[in-house]
C-alpha cells in the first residue's frame, strides 16, 4: 500500500472543483415500464480535468465533438449496478456547475489506497453538441 495520502490535496478548494452528481435508480414495474427515481447531490468536491480524445467529427449532416473528463473524488460514484428488480444507471456528472454540460460515468476505478474512499472516474459527454463558452473569446457584441 502506498504511504502517501492525497486526501488533503484532492479536497483543497484551491485545487478542486465542485460538481453535481445525479444518481438514477430504475425499477421495472409489473407492466414492464421502467420508472426512474432521481437523487441530486450538488456541491460534490473533487478534481475534474479533461481526458481522452475531443476531436471534431465532420459528417455530411452534422458536426459533432464528444468530450470526456476524469473525476477524482471521495464521493462514491456509481457505475451500472443491479440488485433484484432494482437497477442503477451510471451516475451523471454536471460540470462545471451552473452549466448543462452532463457526463456519464463510463469507467470507474477504486483508488482508496491513496486516500480513504477515493474513486477515479472517466466520464463521457452525454451530448455531442456541448454548450458554448459563457464568454465570447473574440469580444463580439451580443
């Protein structure tokens, strides 16, 4: 086991971010219809950064750009799981807070050996047309 504990670093407000986690519990009713119960956890602390390929895909009828981020947090993120008639869809991450950019947990690793309860998740965008930046970098008028 490593002797370094990175918990203080990863929860430091100067280094970390806050994001929202959306947890989705799914149940199949007697009629075969899936119902979702959603729990929202705002203000989760962790380190979020870009990862993977964010290349532009130019198709004949669209231009798409998927993005992915890596999230390191002590919040116990979930991938897909099932127990009896209940199942959980992978958690959704909304980051940066205040936007609609939503990522789904696509890969989840337990890193608790580096700090109690830490996980590392690679999350892929749920839409291929992300929200534009909040400020126009060219300074064009609205």
